[in-house]
C-alpha cells in the first residue's frame, strides 16, 4: 500500500506549518529515515513565473521557509530552484517572495543551465530528456507543487510539477512535439519514468502546498485562489495526485496524466491501494471549480488531430481591456500561433493553435480567455464526455 498523509492547515503560519509537516513525516516513517545527515537535498518549488504570492500560483514563501528550516536540522546541503516558463529564475523568485526566504536562510540557488541527459528504458514515445542536473543528482529530491487546476492537464500537482525539470523555453518545444493532450500525458510520464530510473534508490518526497489552492482556469492568472486548507505529503507522486483530485471534489476520470502513470506502474492510482493517513479531508467539503470544458480520456481521444481540435475546441481570445502588450504570450507560444507587433495587441492564428494554453499560463494580466466552444464541438462532445 502506498501512503498519502493529509493535514488540515488553516493559514500560512510558520510554526503551525512546521508542526503539520513534522507530523506528516512521522506518519511516513520519520524525516530522518528519508534524509540523512549531510546529504544533498534539492527543493523543487513551483515557480511558474513572476507572480505575486497572493495569487496562489507559486509555492508560498512561508511554506518553503518551513521546509527549509526542517531540512536544515539534518543537513546544510540544500539547493532550491525551478525552471520558470519565460522569466529568469531569480526575477520570478523575487516577485513571488521566495527569493527573500532563500536569502534569509542562506540557501544555495541552483544553476538552471547545468544539464544532464536522462533516459527511460520503458518509454512509450520519448526516451531521452535534457534536464537540470542538480535536481536529478541530489541525494533527496523534495518536490513542492501547488494544489491547482490546469486548463490542459485538468489538475497540476506532484507529477506535473516535475515538468519543471526541463529548462524554461525548452518546455515549449515539448508542447510542439506532444501536441495533443494524450500525447502530452505520455510525454510527462516518459519524463517521470526517466527520472525514477535516474534516481533509482534515492527518494523523492512530495509535499503539496494546498493551504490556499487555485480553482477554475488555472494554473495561472485565470484561476481563482481558494482557501483549501490542505497539505498533502507522500513518497509517491501518483498516489498524492490521486488523493488530491478526490480531496477537492473534482473528477478523477479527467486526470489523464495520473491515469497513464497508474497503467505504467509508476505509482498507485486507485484509492483502494492507497493508505490515507492524518486528517479527514472529507469534512472540508471542498468542491473546486473545474477548468471550463475539461474532457475525459474519451474526449481527448476524439481531438487527437489538429484539424479536429480546430473544429471542436475553443481557442485563445485576447481581452484588449486587460492586455498590456507585454508579448509574453507570443514568446512562449510553442507553435508560434500567437504573434505580436510593436504597440499592437497579440494576434492568434487559430488554425495553428494546438490548445496547450501556455499563453494563458504566462499572461500576467489574465488577458487571455477561452472562446466559446464551436458548434461541432458542442454537438460531438455534449453528454459523451461525462
């Protein structure tokens, strides 16, 4: 049986979070059985971009501080980092408050351009990935995702957070290679399998910051912060994600990345095979708002080809009242369907758009929204994707 620990935590209070985390680690067998003295520990935060901490898009700085202080009791060899989508890492960390914590605690920042190649011997589509070296080679990897909905992946929690092993704009190339959602899900699992192989025998501890989560059109400014009061901890990312979607009242059948992971035996994805310890999340009665028009695997199979997606699915629309013409959307757009000229609003070539919603992820103003679903999409997907 896999174990997931659930703790209810009302607020970002340093000492309360530390207490909740230590209780969680004890239920997993004790933090000293996971981290040994003087081992190297990498803290892989969620630093999607330069977003203020109040937006609940990135790892909360107080949450990070609590983890750092616990780990420092065992080892001083701590590295913190992530690969933001478009912005330079330090700039993004300063904006969301984590950089101040890193300075206060005198922790090392990693070099995002120091790469290593990892391979998956049981890959489905892609067998090799260039990733950040120190994340892979650390003795202990602590993965610190946010509890968020996601326009493409339905939810982004522990496993999806590890897409951050790949450097910044390189992520866009992977969105082009794995252009339809199910192919993207297989790619994420090829990456996760490669990481598990590269780190064989070395633990990955997943600690989800869900004290304030994000619902609706996540994982960025399109989402709405919600006081979800949860901390989830597990040594199995797949089990954590399975419990996460259930804890917030969303539809597990639409967690296609997690379902693929379960089929490939990368972790336990059935609640019957997971021991849930700690607090009872059911008493919170959480019901997150799901991303608009999200689909199960049945629907995702139907829209595998780009021409079908163009006929059936929504496309990005620019809200010119909110857009500040910063160009971040055009910079990240994997197929270059989004373009921008000086002093003009961005333009979308909808026939080139792959519906990855990277543009919405990086928009600082929530100025990119979904169009209405085309009539053909309403006809073919209605009532068949429940």
